[in-house]
């Protein structure tokens, strides 16, 4: 029962992170803050997948020597975790491209504030 | 022959990695690399399509791991047609970019060609993969290379693309969460395997949530109103050599992915209806709003961008109605719209490249300066309006019939209204092109566009006519095998 409550709390945590990220992207005026909010959003998805693969009282899926009949229940599911390695790489590349764009915006317009940018673009 | 399916993705991917080295020897080697990448992808797509039309679904197991454990590449008639379409437009765009690139340094050409090949890799990957997570990875490969390519159009494009990047990442995250829910329910990521397991859980609310997340994510990528906010600025300020290709296929590939998931993973009609109906009403608004916004634009490229939003509405409308007739219309419109929008964007960018003008009123008298280019523009524009015998008429005809047959009268009304609006905003340009006196100063070079730009434009214009005239054959031979059984 306790473990179950804990896992529900985990999902709430992932959902709140997701909403915090979404709010930041929509509401913060500064582009760097928007980018950070985007990263929080991506982390929320990564956390979500990691919780999916987690089990209490289980070990990484490496069969111990001498364990002739391994039972799947005793091992955590590694697939969501490996998927998230790819998602982390995607997240890093997106952030890299975004930072490069921000540098170009700052060089050209001298500001990263959205309302000032809109003013200067007119 | 056995490895043809993977070559569709592998040829452009390998070329993308080699092109920067080729560019050290000079820009023309990089361009040759790009042509090789796109042509190789086209050739393997055609071979795979031919095999799949003979009734055999090609399934390739990447790395020798059989599905559902490994990643599967599936070439059925549907993905075969899409792969051929994407790589065909990529070849044309590679030719079209030639005159732009000839003035660039070898290093810049190399970067451009490499990113372009990577974009083709991503889009082809989305089309051919049979794995939901693999689709996410290719979606991000195509998006990231598109961000880099589109932001090279000047300082305004950088701001527009930064916004696109934020929205695009949110879209991809929505998609990924949807996939996460589906994985939690079925324990598999392979599309065919999931389709077999989903009926056991089809009345679970988790599935409704998963579908909603996936639909929202892909609808943002496909620029469905009201999630289209990134598109107009991105397209308007985008650099000339890529926008013809990006505007023609990128949103369409996302629509294809949505279609594939809704009708091949959630076996047709058994999935939840609510998200689909919502999609239908959003499309109706998209069709009308896109056309109205297009009417208000002074910049031709921006007008085309808003018209794309309306046209994506047509495709989504077909998917939302979901009867075989509607799906035929939607798929046909994916092909038709890619061909005609590619043609229109290439013409407008060619005019901008040659004469430096882009507003509607600057097109005055263009019919006498660039007769062939403007003839192609006219054919594509008539097809956008939906006049027979051009291609655009037939896809709208199928969609209208489907709306009537299923009793969605408001949908039919929106289709007709949007066609009328389309006629207004395209004839506004055509009237300038053919009936107004010229007003660009005489000093500029006003000869026809160079052959590498003209040839792709004319090919697409001819294709618009051919797709219309041989419509019956196209539908029965290529489109209908791609409907869910």
C-alpha cells in the first residue's frame, strides 16, 4: 500500500514538472527563461518514463550467477530507461541549437526580452 | 534488394555525415553529395514501392533483431507512396538550390547540404518506421535540422525559428508522453504488435488520454489551427533554397504520422471517437480561418503560408471523418498539396531571387517578364482553388463527397467557402500578374529563371496536371492500396 501511494506521488511530481515547464514557456517574457522552462518540460517526460520502469524491491536486469530460473518480477524494466538515454541526447541537441539561436538574436538585437524584441522587429 | 527499405534512410544519413568532408574539396562536391543522397533515397523508395504494390509488405529488421524487440521498417503501399513523394521533392529541391549555392563559400554550402540531407533522413525515417519511439527520434532529427536550415534566412528568421523550436519541442514532448501511456498499457512499441494488443484495453481511459496527447503533439507539428502559431513567421522569413521543400512535405509528414497511428495502430474506428470529432471541428475552423488570413496578406509568401494552414485543415478533415472516401481524399490531398505548394513556394522564391520583390502588388506585369514561371504559378494556383482538370479539384471532390455521405453538412459548407476564398486570394495575384502594367524598374535583370530553378518548377506544374488528368489511375493504383483494411 505504501509503495503504491509513493508511485502515485511520483506521477504527480512528473505532471507538475510538465505543467511548470509549459507555464514557463507561455508566461515568462525572457527567452533564456523560456528555454529553461522547455528543459524542465523535457525532464518531466524523462522522469515520467523512468517511473514507468521502476519497481520497488527489484534489481537491475542482470541475472545473478547461480539463478537458474530468473523471475521477471525481481528485475526492473530497463527499456523505458534506455529510451530516455535517447531522449536526453535529443534534449541536449535541441538545447544546443536553441542556445546558438539565442546568441545570434542577442548579437543582432542586443536583447533577449520578448516584448523588447517584438518592439524592435516592427 | 533485401536491404532496399533501410537504404531509403541510410543513403541520406551517410551522405549527411560525409558531405562536410566533401565540401573541403569545394562547394560543387558538397552539392554532388546532396544530389546523390536525395537521388539514392528516391531510387530505393521507388524500388520498395514497386515491391509493395505487388502485394508484399516489406518488413526490414534493423540490426537483425526481429520485432517486437527490434526496430522494424515497414514498406506498405502507403509508406512507399509517401517515401517516394518526399524523396522526389527532395531531388527537385536539391536542383532548385543550385543557383543560390553557387555564390556561397564551400564551407557554407557544405553545412547547408549536410543539414538538408539530414532533414531528408528524418522525414523518410518518420515515413518508413514501424516503431513508435523510433518515430519520435526521426521527428526530432527532422525538426532539429529544419530549425538550423530555416534560421539561415536573416535576423527575423532567427527569432521566428526560436519560437518554432519551443513550440516544436512541446509538441514532441506531448507525443512522447502519449507513447509512454501506450507503452505502459501494452508493453510494446512496435506499431503492428500494439495494434494486436490494444483491443484488450480499448475501453480504458488511459487510451483516451494517450490518443489526445499524440493527436495534440502531431497536430502542432502539422500546424493545425489553432496550433499553427509557429508557421506563418517561420515560412515568411525562411531562406529560399529550403522553403519549397519544407513547406511541401514537413507538415504533410506529420499528418501522415497521425494518420498512420490513428488508423493502423488504433485499428480503424475502434479507437476513441471523441478526439477525432474535436479534430474535425478544429479542421473546419482551420480551413476557413487559414483562407481568411491568406486573404489579408500583402506579402505573397505569407499568403501562401496561411493558405497552407487552410490546406492542412482539408487533410485533417479527411482524417477526422475517417470513412474510406474521406481517407482517399485526405491522402490524395497530401500528395496534391505537396506538389502544388512546392511549386508555388519555388516560384515565389525564384521571383524574389531574380527581382528582389515579394509583395502582391510587385507581381504586376510578371506574366510578361517570366512567362514560363508564371504559367507554372497559374497552374498550381488553379489547382489550389480546385478547378478541374487540375489535381486539387479531385481531392476536394472526394472530401466533399465524404462530408456529404457522412452527413457533416457544416464540414461541406466550410470546404465550399474556403474554395471561394481561395479563388479570391489567388485571382488577386493572377490579376496583377497578367493584367496590370509592369512596375519594377527596367534596370534589373529580367530574363527567365536559370534552368536549375525553372526545371523543378515546370516539372511540378506538369505533375499537377498529370495527377489531375490521370486521377482515376492514381487513386486506384496508389492511394486505395494505402487505406486501412
